[in-house]
């Protein structure tokens, strides 16, 4: 997880109005964040919105960050959070999931490649129209793998702040739209959501689950992808459960902590510095993210009409990231979780390896776009004429 506080300080900012939480003690800022998260989660849960434990902290993070709070989620929490969510997904996936993917590989290939093609085409058009400088649009619209895309964008001289804002705007839009769609479509809450907060714990399976998360997360960190700590416990968990060697036990309170950390990670990125940096372009950035979400919704509608996949399952499967947020929402609704997560995981792996050559290819064949190489990002972001 990149430290966007460092990124934000790299840009010359104009004077900003004072923020209510700026300069207050960290304890006060954390208290405000936690209290607002509890209130927002309670309100969302009362309205029947799925994934309230994710959306509440996400909204709270945006509010306190926009008001000058400087608290951040430590980067060290990324590994255990991803590992716990990986175990959660593994618990929901049947052992036959890999055989199902192999048997229906044309469908999964279509789902993966169509979303990547939609994001690439939209990024190319934005480069041609010079809505965003250089390859910033390509990195910002890459579906999933937000952390990797931000780091790669900086390495390729694109504007990492704009990429970060595009990535997290899309995650926010996807999570919000998916939760509202689930409520409107009448998707019932998943049975896990009704489990008691402090139900009795089977300590043996719980210890095995923690060991899986710890060892799998450490091994996953050695993979050349940012979501390795999620992927290794996921795959290992499915295999170990299939062999009968482990039963995954995840108390609701532990999942709530993981959900809150994911929501805060997204929400706290919307700092005043980042928003000031993108103030003039913010409507266009939101429109870019919304356009990709609409394109993916159209692809989901194609799955619904041709293969009779239920609408919410199709939308979550085709939604452009992030995988952890989608997993949390899927776990809170009655959808085909194996289908959703198989599509998300396959696309994530392809995007990580395909994004750099795609960005180079588009830069080569976008004659009206300015090359990033050797040229600083255009922070003025002049609109197309």
C-alpha cells in the first residue's frame, strides 16, 4: 500500500482553508474516525445496504480526510488484512472452482479480456483527447491492482496522484453502486452477516485459520504482485479444505476489523492535498471512472441476456475492482461467489502483467498524446479544445 501522504507533498499547493481536524492530536482524529465509522455503518445497516461494515468506514475516512485528519492506516496492516480476506474467500469457494474455470474458460476469457479492452479503449481515447496528460489515464483506468498501478505509474513518469485518485474513485463508485444495486434488486444478506458478534469460537479451527493467514501472507509477500498475501491464503485454503486438513473459522468481529481497515484505506486517500491537486480535473476524473463502470455494467448486461447470469452476480464479476472490496460485498449478498471471485482473480493476474506493455503500446500509437518520457506531468490539465 503506497504512502500517498508522501505523494501529496510533492506537488506545490495553493493556500487552503483551515480544516477542522488539522493539527488536532492523533487520538482525537482516530476517535472521530472510529465514531463516524460506527454511526455510518449503523445507518447503512439500518437501511438494508449490504457491506455496511465496508461502506461506513470508507465514508468516514473520506469525511475526516477531507477535514484535515492526518491519521493513516499503517502499511504493515496490508498483509494481515489481505490474508484474512483471502481466507474468507477460500471459505466461500467450492473445491471444484478450478475445474469449473477450466471447463468454462471461454466465458472467463471473455469476461477478463472484455473489461481490460474497455478500460484500455477508454484510456486511449482520453490520451487522444488530452483530457489527462500522457499515460496517466491508462494507469488510472486499469481495472484492479490499484497499488501496483500507482507504483508503476510513478516508475513510468505518469502522474501518480491522478492515478491514485482515478483508482480510488473507481473503487468508491463500484462499492457504492454494487451495494445500492444489491438493495434495489432485493438480494438478501448472506448468512454470515447475521452471525452473532461474539459467537463461541472453535479454537482449533481458528488457530489453523490464523496459521494459514500468517504463513500464506508471508509467502504471498514474496510474489511479484501486490495481492500475493490475498492469493496464497485463498488458493491454499481451498486446497487444504478440499483435502480435509483445515476448517476455516473467522469470527464476525475479526472480519469487521478487516472490512474497516479496507474502507479506511480507501477513504483516507481523499486528502485535502490530493483533492486540491486534482480540483480542476475532478469532474473529468469522476466522469472517467463512471464511464468505465458503465462500460462494465453493459458487459454485465450482456452476460445476463445471453447466459442468464443473475444481474448482481454479473455486475460484481465484471466490476472493475478492487478485488477485496468486491469480495466483501459478495460475502454480504446472495450471489454466485465462486463465479465472481474467479473472474476477479483471473483479471487481477492478467492486469498486473499486461498493464505495462499496454501503456507503452498506447503511448506509441497515440500521436496527439504527449509522451511522459522525459517530461513532467501537466498539472494544469488543460481541457481539450
